[in-house]
């Protein structure tokens, strides 16, 4: 049976969103920030030869570079000032989160609450600067060696490194602003905007391929069914919950005895959301792209080694799929362990005078919850891996646009669902006085029966 909050939320009048002034401001800010991101994706790095770049990118668009271009919203193909997108920030976040689990001083800092979180975020920004500068210099060097520039030497390297690094830092700041002043998670919204921006072109190219005979009509129909089926499956699994029953003991307030209540702890199958495929992609795509660029422009044994690495890590290759799957599974468990602590949950239940039926409060409750979470995370990791890999095997083997791959679909669906949830939360906050009054009238506010 739906909870009171769910029943009340279902009665929200979405048509009255125009009356929510604060929510309108947040929505307009989000739209404006994403529009700025899309404009930046069309501003090229000074000194790049666009014709030569377009030619070499078209030859390699079916590989790693094409996949990376999807997440950057086309910035890689144009070599814009936002070419690195938000990936250095994501990589820095991965490194910092790993360090907080192995470095005692950072672990202690994490437990300091808001002050510690701000300090860790500051370290993450420093790491982003370092990674962005390194990756920008590597990309600029590859462009210069490949003859894709109209100016050469240190002048181009300096300008391109500063420009692309600044673009990444700007996107990091823009994502934080969306999270704070807009609706949704800023980083996820930027990645979503990049993917969605390429969907019309992907649909157009697919339709053109069908008309020209390059793609058979039945296969195109199968592709549509696969996309719709994957979307429905992702929505179904993301909304699914494993609910653990929790009972509250009787309590006495003054002379009144309130009866014990029963509630539940809801656990999602995929607690990590879209973080695992995004993290896995950021770790796998950029090294493979660098190997591809350097391999094409180097000579001798180095060129051979780089070309071998690029070929092995190519999109759809067995090694790429295996490493990608292992990274997704690892980050599913890793990120779930970061955001959820079974011991803390057990302690909170004990302090609230609550217990799981048949389980002793304290250590046994923590072990039981941890056991449930481990099983759920295993199934969640397998689900995310299947959604990301199975459609992409079809994409790589049949030449389907990357936008229809499992990773892109998972990110789009999950981020949109999170956006709608936050939008609903803002709507509930706007209607809170009326909802509270309605809840009291319906009797949801009663805490128990007198004894």
C-alpha cells in the first residue's frame, strides 16, 4: 500500500507549477546554464584546423573517439573549448573517493560533516585542475603532431592547454551552480544535455541509412523495439524496491500510551545510479583515445605499441567489453559502500526504539542489512552491466549510432527520473502548507491510538 507521502504527492497539480516562483527560477536557471554549455560546445580551440580535424574524426568516429564525443555533446568532434567535457572532474572525484577510504587523514576529514565535505571538495577541484591540464596538454600535443593545427610550436600548446583546462573548470563550476541553484544534479544534467543534443542527428542518420539501403528496415524496427524495451526495463528496475519491515515498540508520552507502528526500509536495486557507467567510461575512454591519437601520429615501436593498445581497447572489442564490465561492477559495489553504511542504519534504528522482526538490534541488524545490500548490489551490478553492454555489442557490430547504446540510454532515463523526483520534491515543498492541512484532514498525522 502506498505511503501517505506517495498518495499526497500523486495529488499534486502539475498545472500550478507556474505559481511556484522559486521553482520557476530554478527551472529557468537550469535551462540557461545548459544553453550556455551548448553554446560553448561550438566555440573551437584557437589554432585548430577544422577541415583536417573533421576529416580525421570522420575516419575514427566509429571507435572510442565517437563514444567520447557522445558524452561531450559533440565537443570532441569540433575540438571546442569544452572538448574535455566534465570527465577530468569525474576522474578526480573517483580518485578522491578512493583516497578517503585508504588515507586515515582524509577518512577522518570525511567524518567531520559539512566542513570536512567542503575540504574534500576543495581537494577534488585541485585534482581536477591537475588532470585537466595534463589531459589538455596531451590532446594539444596529439593535435600538433597530427598536423591538425594552423599554428605550431609552444604557442599552440600553451593556448590550447589553457583553453581546454579552463573549459573543464568552467563546466565544473557550472555543474555546481545547477546543483545549488537549479533542479537536478548539475554534473549529470550536463552529461544528459550532451547526449540529448546528439539524438536528433542520430535519428536522422539512422533514417537516412534506412532510405539508402545501408540499414535494413526490419533491423531498424528491431532497434526501435530494443530502445523502447531497454527504456521500459530501466524504469521498472529503477523504481523497484526491496522493503525491509521495521517495527516500532510501544511508547508512553505523559499519560498516553501510543501503539507500536510498522514501517519499512526501502532499498533500491541500483543504489549507485548512473555513477558506475560514467566512472567506468571516464577511466576507459580517455586512455584509449590518447592511445589512438598517439598511435596514428608516432613512428617505430612506439607507434606499433600504441596502435595495438588502441585496437585492443577499441569500442566493441572483447578486451574493452571485459574491462568495462569489471569497472562497472567494481564501481557499483564501491559507490554503494560509500553512500550507505549498514552500521549507521542499525544504530539509528536502535536509537529510535525500532527493530527488524526476528533480528536482534545492534550488530545482528547491521549484519542482516549488510547481507541484504550485498545481494541487492550484486543484482544491481549485473543489471547495469547487462543494460550497458548488450545493446552496445549490437551497436558496435551493426554500426548503430552510439546514442542508442545501453550506457547512453541508462544515463538519459535515470537522470530524467532523478530530475522528475527533484521537481516533484520542489512542488511538494511549494504546496507543503496545503498538503499538511490535507494530511491532517485525512488522518495521516495521527501517530497512534491511545491506550
